């Protein structure tokens, strides 16, 4: 390379492997670092954190590629097994890895920036759903950048782009068949993110499992049961099993039966009317929903009256208080009507013949 003039050296990619190239590359790297510092300080508030996040990996990575290329360029002149093409490929791979890492770091920083969050808030109002979408975007973005970087490195090593596409496609199919269960869980995880049958923080019931969703992952979903134990459910279960989400209910239902004594049959109509009137005037009961109070069953030891109504609240604790208030008012109505609640009992009725036989039977003489 000694016979080449300076213009030809700058056109040649091997220029950076010379001492002049090392010096020139160092100067350019310093100017690049200075430019990033200025952009970080004087840039907009939304892009400054992104520039700050990518500045170190870019400068360090390009510097590493520059010095590694120079060192291996020197070794290439003394080692027959190491060619200048190998040095160029190694340097290019380092640069591609650095750019890929910078894209991941900068992209994730932007996804969590105030500017992007303001836009996301306009599109998705629910805070939990926004957190789920951010988590999904983080993972998809990182995977895409890693795949693109890997493909670019393969092309840098001389593999044709068509072959790279075929390799990635075949690898995807092979991995899909070889890890079918994992693929099902992964695709089911995507379904959860896009369909959003529940969000983190929701109370759900699926199969025999019940608890509060803590985290929706790629492979499994972690819920916390009511006895405070973590439970990990494979995402594939959600694709084949009905999901109940009580946290998104519109109302809570009161559906109970009260048991009255058979001797209170004459009071049933009045009790039913008073209870229904009480529910229609109760502030916690939703009057737009069905309200039913009916004598609906002859029990073995009681007359059963059904009470059916919906509360306005969906909060479980508040619903329990309101249901308790309704029950106590029902008890007052029953007592005011002169009736009482029945309990399981058995009444024996002796036939007249048995009574006459008992009366005619001689009594044992107790006197001596």
C-alpha cells in the first residue's frame, strides 16, 4: 500500500488498517462523539435521552472496531492464514453488532420517552393496557433488530441475501415444529396482547385457577392467588379454555333464597310484596336490571322465596356490605309480618288408630 497516494488510500476500505487510517479514524470518532454531545445538550427534550443512551455504545463500538481492524490488519501481513478480507469481515461484524445494540438501546429509550407515551395515551386510555402494549413493543422491536443484525452479519461474510432469507425461514419452520408447545405458548401470548381479554391487575378465573394477574409473559402468565401464592399458567391454556374476568363485570348479583315456616303460609304474599318494594327503593340496587322476589319452591321443611337483584357496584367488599344490608332488611320484614325463618326439621303425625291403641293399653301398676 506504500505506492498508493492519499486519495486512493481514502477510497480503499483497507485505509483504516494503516497508521494514517488509525489516526484519521480516531479524529473522526472524536468529532462524532463531540457531535453527539452537542445534540444531546441542544437537542429536543424527547430525543436527548435517546442520544444519551446510544452515545456510549456507538463511540465505544466504533472505537473497538477501528483498533481491532488495525491490529488484525498488522497481523494479516505476518500470518498467512489471516487475510485482509477476513479482517474486513471481522471489522464489519463488530460495526454491525454495535449499530444493532445502539438501535435496541435507543429504540427502547424512545418507546419509554414522554413523547411516545403521550401518543400512546391518546390511543390507549387504560394504564394497564398501555403497560402491556409497551412490553409487547419492547420485545418485538428487540427481536426484529437482532434478526436484522444477524442477517446483515451473514451477508457481510459472503452469504447471499436469498440464502439468508431461506435459512431464517427454514430455521423458523424447524424451530416451530421442534418446539411446538413453546410456539403455542408464544402465539397465545401474542393473542393475549392483541385481544386483551384481561390486563395486568385484573382478577381472572380460568379452568380451576383464580387470582390477580401480575405479569403476562411470552411463555406463561403469572397470577397471584388469593392466598398470596404465585401461580404460573402456560399461555396455551388461554387459547383453549374459557376465561372469566370478574374484574370487568358491569354489576354484581344478589341471588339467594329465604326459607319460611309452613305455618307462615298466610304471610308469604305480604312478605314478598314488602321485600320487592324494599329492593325497588334501595339506593344500592340497580333499578334498570331485573328485580325478582317470588315464592318459588315447596321445600321439605320450608317455603322458599327467591330474591334476585343486581347492585350498582362491582367492588367485592362494598358488594358484601350492601348484600348484608339487604339481608338484614329482609329479616326485619319477616319479623314485622309475624313470621319466622325455617330450619331443617321433621314433624311426626300419629294416626288416630295408633292413639286409640295407646289409650286402651293397660298401664303398668306402679303400686304394690
